[in-house]
């Protein structure tokens, strides 16, 4: 019988690089919120994925971005993302092959190489979005930028006076791994590659576990996803959802949740004319919750204004689950 293996896979990259979509594809179910709006993911979200005798523990993270002059919400989201480097057995750095490699990717990827103790895999995502000839050109540019960044970090670290800082993190492949999360065969190959890198060890979670997050948190995220999907660019990403009541009553689950915004005009956006918008959000969220829970759901939504919660340590912990993190 093969030995059990278990390890953490950190998913890092800029907002909308496809981290949550990729993790959901690897799990075969929706756990992390997905939308076209940047910075949808706010927390470190663990997804448990068995691959034969290996248990892959994916760590989905908020998009890393420059935070100078932005609210504490942004600062803590980015700090949360960087914090997973210390836990990872493999780091996947994701880049959208459609948008290409940016100057920000240079800075972030070089930071990963300089600070990760685990091997790094660059994944070029969304390969289904553009024509093959465009992909080939973009992919070649990604590979060139990736190699150049590695050479720069290697040169910088070779001059370090600290013996442990002489080499960048190992690259698992010399070029990015081109992937579409919509193609099961490509997702399966990625999981097999990652499983080979995991250390021997007992599984940390039961075979049927999906995450370490409480059910209320996941339900709150599914409701928040519908806010973004229904409101698009109208509502700033700084809305939050707090589940106030979660109760199973026979075959019915009763959920009461508060949508938290930080301005009165945002409240009006969420509610809509005669409550039409919040009703539509609630209906779509209820359907998503019923699919997730596998049972009938009665959902009640309340919209509340909490001024400046995006800059309050206490309220960020209460509404977004973001504790104080020292960078």
C-alpha cells in the first residue's frame, strides 16, 4: 500500500488571476467566491483535495496588490495572502495569460522567489479565453519575463551575506504551465504534478472534509458572491455579509444575514427600487445555498450601514474575518 502524503499548495497572484476558479475546479465543487470583480476573495480559504494517496490542501488567497493609501481592508487582505508562504509545500503563482505579465507581476513574483522556502510553479490561467495564436505569443512573453525575474533574484541573492539567502526558490518548470480551469484533463494533470511534490505524512483532514471553515462562513461567502454578480460595478467591493442566524429546523435551514455597507447610498443600491434588488439577490443566494447545503433554505437579508468599517480593526475581524497580521 502506498504511503500517505499531505501538503499545502498556496495560490498567489494578482486580483482576478483565477485563483478561486482554479481551486474550485480542483475540488470539483464551489467553495471560494468567484466573480469578475477584483479582490473578491478576502480570506485565506482552505480547500481539501484528495489525489489517490495524497491530500492536497489548497490555500486560496486574496489578490496581492499595492496598498499604499488604501483602507486597512486592502492592507490586511494583502498581508493575508503573503502570510501563506510560510505554510506552503508548493507555491503556485498565477498569471492571466490574456492580460499578460505586468510590472507588478515582476515585483510580486520576485518577492515570492526571494521569500518562499517551497518550490514555485507559475501557472498561466484562462487559456480558453483567447485564440491559440494569441495564447502562443502571450505565453512566450510570460516565459521570458518569468526567466528574467528569476535571473535578477538569483543575482541579488548571490550577493547576500546571509548563507541561507543564497538561492531563490526552486522552479518546478522552466516555463509557465498553461491551463484552463474549464478543462478537466488539464486540472487533473496539475493535481498530479502537485501531488508528486507533497511530503510523506498522515492526512490532516478526513477523506470527506472540504474545508476547515465553519458552515456559516461559507454561506456568508455564497451570499456575498451574489451581491457582486447582481450589482456588478455599481457596488464597491467593500460590502460584507455577516450570518447572524444559522439553524436547521427539520428539513429546512433558516439563515438570517446582514449585508454591511459603509455609506447610505450603497444601502440604496443594494435594496433597489421597492426592494427589487435585494429580493433578486436573496433569491439567487438562496438557490446557491440550497445547492451547497443540499436542503431547503429560508433566507432573510437585512441591509445595514456601518460607517468606515473598512478601516476598523475590530469591524474587519467581525465582518470580514480579517485579524491583525504583522507583515
